[in-house]
């Protein structure tokens, strides 16, 4: 259900077209005042640009193995606002409730994180990278974990 709501949101904001193939969306919850967030933002922009430029190259050449093991294209969505309650609930499902304090400063559970977010959005920790389609998230600027998230083989959307 979340994926369909998020897809509709992206279509409304022209991030994807309804008839085009749906790209995986990677969201960066970003703080321009944070050096680690700036590093992650720069890394994701460069990775997205490189992936996009190599996508047609990979399709035209015999790099079949590389294409199967790495995501070739994704849409980068940068958000400076904290997540909505629904987004936060999904993020905590992805990282595990035990890491609620890593996502919302001082939180001990999902319900505590939701309360704290509602009371003070600045408690939300950035950077945070989310792959909504594959249900994964990385808190902080752990580049090896972000690379692992980006290289996750996308789930098939048209399973018959």
C-alpha cells in the first residue's frame, strides 16, 4: 500500500510519469548545515549521474553480469523536512525498532519516536537514506552501507 501511495505522490510531483518505467526512488533526508549530510548528498548525486550515464552503455554492451548485480538507474529525492509519521513508521520498520534512537534522538520505540518527531522535528537525525521500493534505510554517512543499499537488486514490479 505504501509503495502505491508513494508512487502517486511522485507522479503528482512529476518525479515519474505514470506510463514510464518506474525507477526506484532513493530519498535522502538532508540537512544543508551538516557536513556529513552534504557528503552523502554529493555522493548520491554523483552516483545517480554516473548510473544514468552508464545505463545506455550497459544496455548496448555485453556487461550483462554487471547489469544483473547493480542497480543501473534510480531517482534521487532530496528532502530537507523531517519525514511524515507514515514515512517514519516505514523507516523504523526498515532499520528495526531497536534503532529508533539512531533515527529520532532519544527515542526508545516506534511510538516514542513518533511522539518525539511530532513534538520536535529537529530530533530527526540526518542524513538518512531510504530505498522505499526495497524497504531499506541507512542512518548517517556510512558510505559502505549506502553503496550496499544502492547495489541492491531491485525487486521485480511486474511479477506474473
